[in-house]
C-alpha cells in the first residue's frame, strides 16, 4: 500500500505562492515522476503505486512536493472531443506557465480536434506519462501528438527554485513533526536552501518509506 499523504485543501493554508513566477525545481519534479513509473493506470487515480491517469500523475507529484490539492477536471475518456479545454483551465488556475521545455517540465499535448487532452512530465529520454494500456511509463517523444503548452508547479512560500543541476543526490530531506503527522523539508545539502515542503504523512515511518524512494539523504527531527 502507498504511504498516505494528506492534501492541504484550498483555504486551509497558504502553502503556495501564486504571486511568484518561481517554480518547484524541475529536477525534483522529474525525480518524483521517475518514482511513479510502474504505477498502474486508474481513471482519476493520483497515488503513487496505487493508480493514476495522466492528470493524476501531475496531481500526485504536486501533492508530494507541496501538499497542494490540485483540482481535477471532470474525468472522461474523450477529452479530445469535448468543447472547451478542461485540462488547461485547471493548469491556468493553479500552475505557472513556462517557455522552455526541459526535463521536469509539465507538458500538455493536443489530440484529435486540437483539444488539450493529455499531459506528462518531460525527461531527457522523452516523457513520463500514464497510458491506459501501460500505466506510468517513460517513452521517447517520437509519435506523440503536438505539444501545446509547458507548465511548472509554483513554489511553496519561503522556498526557492534552486540550482538548475539539482538532483536527489545533492538534496537533504529533514522529516519534521507537525500537528497532523509528519512532513519533509527538502533542501540543498551544501547550503540549506529550502526547495520544497512535502504533503503531510500520517507517520514518520510512512514519510521515510515514501521519500526514500526518491532521496538517499534523509534525517528526522523528533
């Protein structure tokens, strides 16, 4: 069973700085996306290891890196044929548009009648995304539909994007107690720059189990 992360509901806490153009470091986003590879496809799912669709992959990664509850567009299997742009509407309201494609960027694709109907996380090889026949996989971008827009997750208030070449190996995660359980503070190891604050886990053990799949350097605070 995946570790349970409690999302921060809208209005509960001002965790994300929507007035800033700063985004959560794409290197962290990519590292978390890789941890989702092998998760089965489940419509409207958004939990690593349990199930996800393409939007749920992004929702789950954002929850892991901030605790932010990202509203899901009403699910349907024919988004490419609907009127309007329900996926883009959610992204415009909650994420930060970016101009340059790089590993760890959220990419949206057009399908069918030019509708934005699929998204994934760019990687050096291509893209990490969820497909109904395969679950979460990494594939080359060859043969994918046209890319329509690029997005980043807004930083948690008080955090920074950090260096371009960040990887989990040069991060330190400090697991701290809070009123509802435990959360992780993700920092640059050599200077302590705060990069992200995870969602809340029900137990310290659950936080360690989930975050150790991404980060090798973890400490705890009682």
